[in-house]
C-alpha cells in the first residue's frame, strides 16, 4: 500500500484527505515511481477548487521526482533504479508516496541535480522555458514585465531572462519579496500596489514593454495591456486572482494593435522530442548554476492542505515541495 492525497468534492484545502491506496504493477508503456519529493503548484489549487474541472474522486498534483521501481512492457528510455522527474498532464496523482503513470513523461535526472530540486523545477522550469522561448522569444535588450517575480515560476524565469540578456521588471506583493526578486535578476521591482503601467512606461523611456508575463489573471489583465508597447504581447498564463473576464477585442486595437495569448504547458511538451528539448536546456542551466532552484517551503505529504493555505495566502517564496 501507498499513501496519497485524494479529494471527493471541490472546495477549500479542507477537502484534501490523506489516505491509503493500492498501487498496481505497470502496464505497457507505464512505470511505477517511488517519490522522493512532490512539487506544489498553483494549478493544484485550480484543480482542487474546480476552476479546472475534474472527474471526482481524484488524486492531485502533476509534478514529482523519485526512483523508478518497475517498468511495463515497451518502456526503454528509463529502467528500474533510475532517478527521474516528471510533470504529467493526466491523470493527476503526484501527491503520493508512489504511483504508476505513463512513462513518456519521465526524464532521467542528471547526477548533479537532487531529487528535491527535480520535483521543484519541472513544471515551473518548463513553464519558464516556454514563456521565454515559445510564447514570446525574448531577445537581448528586451524589457519584460514579470508578475510574481519571487514565486516559483517567477524566480526561475527572472534568472533565465537575465541570462538571455533581457531587462526584467518584476512585480511582487511585499518589500521582502522585492529583495528576493532583485536577487533573482530583476533590474527593477515594483510592488503590486504601485501604479504599474505608469512605472513601466517611465522605466522603458515611455515606450512600454514588448511582452508582459501575467500569472495573476482577472485583477491585472487590463493593467498588463497598458504596460505594452504597440504590437506587444500579453502572455496570460495564470489565474491566481480568478479567470480573466470576457473583453472586447477593440481594447487591443486601442492600445496599439496588441496580441494576447493564453498558453498552457502541455501544448509545448505533448511531443516527446519537445519535452526532451525543454528539459535539456533547463537541466543545463541548473547544472551550470546559471539558474538556481530555490525551495522556499517543505511540507510533509500529509500536510498538503497546509501547503495550499500558504500558497493561496501568497506567503510562499520560490518553490514548495511535499516530502512523502
């Protein structure tokens, strides 16, 4: 038997239950992984609350690292004993001591990357990869605006963007987080209470930024549009304040023929070669020390509800992990 977090109804952190579960042997194309650490992400909150609907009852979590215990027929890229990490789209179930999943999501960890680090960086690091390389290809000298710059994705994306030669304007919610964002490579850091569009225009010499990376959603959407230069791109990749409400396309015309995209990670790693390409770049940056993965919080697996409360209270920094 293994232990796992399950929930039978949508709601607050209190719906999360720590239960015993049976773990089957892997079928063709599958692997059984014993987890060393599990990543906690804001998308887990969206699943728990029903913002992203699931069939209930359900497990939770799509990011973890550990050791392969067994593989099913046809699996050749990993084998028993390999140290691996993954971010898997479906079914959810990373909040567990061990699980069986489609082996196509598994990537072997380099010797210099610890399993805790692997669990803390797969979803967030690959998100930073597609934000900076695919949703908008950041070039040296670009001004970029990055919300939640002291958070899990933000702390990685800020360091990565700086490596690309970008000039990063981070947005955070407190003075303490401001210091973290500056340490992670932001050239300027604004508080969420600041007049954001006016400050961005001031910092960019009146031009505005070519891209804004907004993980907040509803509360910041129009503000983010107002930070862009003509033909700029708003990458809306999260909903921490709620989903963006319908808006008139004329808002984009009035602000300089802008572009808006609402990406999700799965569409950038659906093909195995794309997953491997993103991991190759991410792992190289982490092994070289160019990007450091900050684990700001560690919780026992059974305390997943506590982790969610902290996440929703905006009291976390960097990445959070659960330890089975």
